[in-house]
C-alpha cells in the first residue's frame, strides 16, 4: 500500500509521535509483566504443593525477570499518563470526566492491590508463612490484570464512547453511566484479547529462555518443565488470541467500519467480501493495483457468514462526510493494512513454534540433529515474536482510529494542548526518547545477566504456616 502522510512538525504531529513512542515502549513491558506474574504464581504454587526444589528455583528465576519488567513498565506508564495533561489538555478537559474515572479506579484500587502485595511478596521470603506468601503473588497477579482492565476500559471509550452526554454550556462531555463505560462489549472483548496476548508473550519468554539453557544442557531439571509450560501456554493462549480477536474484529466492523475496511484495503463495498493477503494500492485513486485474496473470508470475519457485504473505505468516507462535515476520514491506509498483518503474523508464528515444540518434546524426548538445532535456535527468537505482534496490534488500534481521538466525538487535532508550541513538545520528545533508550539498555543488560546466570537459588528453611516472621536475615529477598 502506498500513501503519503504529512509529517510537518506542528504540535499535533509531534504530540502524536511522543505519545506513540511512549505507548509502544510502555507496551513492550506490560504483556510480559501481566503474563509472567501468573506463571510465577503457578510455579510457586507447584513448589508449595510438592516441595520440589526445581519449582522454587523456577519461581525465583522467573520472578526476577518479572520484577525487572514491572519496574520499567511502571516508569513508562507514569510518563504516559502525564502526557494527557502536558500535550493533550484539551482532550483531558473535554472527556476527562469520563476517561479519568476508570484510570482513577485503576490507580486507587488495582495498582494499590498489585503494588502492596508485590511488596509483601518481595520482602516476605522466609518471613511470611508460606501460604500467606503464596497468596501475595496471586493477589499481585490479579492486581496486574485488574489494572489492565480499567486502563482498557478508558481506551475502549476512545474507540466507542458510551455512558456520557455533552454539556453544551460547559463545552465538555460528562459521565452519566460509569457501569456502561466499564462493561461495554468493546471493553470486555478487548480485555480478553489483551489478556490472552499477555499469556502468549509470557509463554514465548519461557520457551525462548528455556531453549537457550537446554541447548547448552544447563539445569534441565528447571528449564525442561519451564519449556513444557511455555509451549502449552503458547498454544492455549494462541487459540485464545485468535478466538477473542475474531470477536473483537466483528465488534470493530460494527463500531469502526473505516478502521477495518482500511485494515483490509477494501476500497469499495463488496458482498461477499474477500480477505486480502497482499495488496498494493493507489490511495489517490481509491483502488488496488495488485491483490492476492481469499474469497468470502472477510464476510465471515465481519458477519459470521460467507455472503453478507462489507462496506468499503470510499463508501464509509462519504458517510462520514455527510455526518461530520467535509474532510478526509481515512487513516493512513498503509499503516492500518500492514500493522494488522504484522500483528497476526508474529502471533501465529509463535503458535506454530508451540506445535512443533510439543511434537519434538513429546514423551520426554529432546530435540536432536538438524531439526533439534533449528528448534533450539528458532525457539530462542520466539520470545520476541508475540511482543512485536502486540506492539503492532496497539499501533493498529490507535492509528486506525484516526482522525479521531475519541471516535465520532472528538478529532485528534482538537485534543492537543493549545498553549504548548511544537518546539517544546519536540524537546521533550527527544529527551524522553533518549531516556527510554538508556532504560532499554539497562533492561536488556539486567535481563541478560539474570538469564545467563540461570536458576541457582536454594529453598529457604521451612517456615511454619501458622507462625509469622522472625529475626533471621532476609536471605532470600530480591
């Protein structure tokens, strides 16, 4: 797909770049944090129930990596929220009453839950009763999921605004139904799609790191079970991502027809509509010059049958102009088209790795020979695939909504801070990007250090399930 885009350094463009970079960078850590929190809780539960040392070592090993990602995700998430006031003050003024409500619940309830119990888990080794300590990591894990839910509720309002009315006197939208905001279909379906994607990312991390150690024949008693858990997590989460993505796609075809038509480069209404595998188009002429398609599949993805028509980009654009006034209501088509494919492609490659891995390791076997060499190497790279796919998914979700910051309610150009010049935003963009680069180096070095070190921790002495802490040193804290 070919389309030019205006990259002039006006405040809207620079503010979008800054928020986009922050969001993508932040979301590199979020899915790993959410997914690994539950897997760490699972390993600790296995240690609690069986007393086997390898499960304790796995808990400590994956727990360290979880904490590194949690810390980096926390820092970038705070900066992201600050931008609503710094760069997008008009947006915050107009819909802050609605958008801020789920974010406030996330901060006061969900984040408080996860941070409190995560602190108890970090410093409670050999001090808290084992059952209480185990409950702390489970509560922290559920806290990460709850945080994601409320944040996604806020984002879903931007995709499909509900539960509000516009106060013409005040010139702002006001919340009328908080329950509608947090329970609308867009929120619920998006949450399950994101949650399964988080488990996909976490499973890939287990597979990749386990492949690294098993290829070198290091600590098989720890990393072979981790490989199995990771492969099954990849497979099950991959199915969950596909199923929830199908539901989400049907909802988006209904709520945001321009986004989904752009994702398929469907210029004109067709029924039945084909699914595009590859296309090269001319945006000015509103048509494709090269197309490779699967007949009727898009009709099924949109409507659940193989014959109903799907509205094209040109027709949606005409309808948007009639409803909202003159203008171009198309997003940047190449970005929507290719980000949608990269999202699906990277995710599904991970599922194929899971299928091959489960076959190669069936009945306790170890991959050997040329196939084994291929599997160990490709399995290591698998840890990146779902994270990249998730990042492209968010790029598609946010850029495909343009030119709206709140779909059909507020234009992106209307949400930027009017008193902040482009030069000031550009300065903060450069500084924050450099800071993120430094943090990325720190993240990679810390992660590589602990990954290479492996899982060498030994279990603490038995702690009574009925008596709490003592005066022993905190030998097993992080």
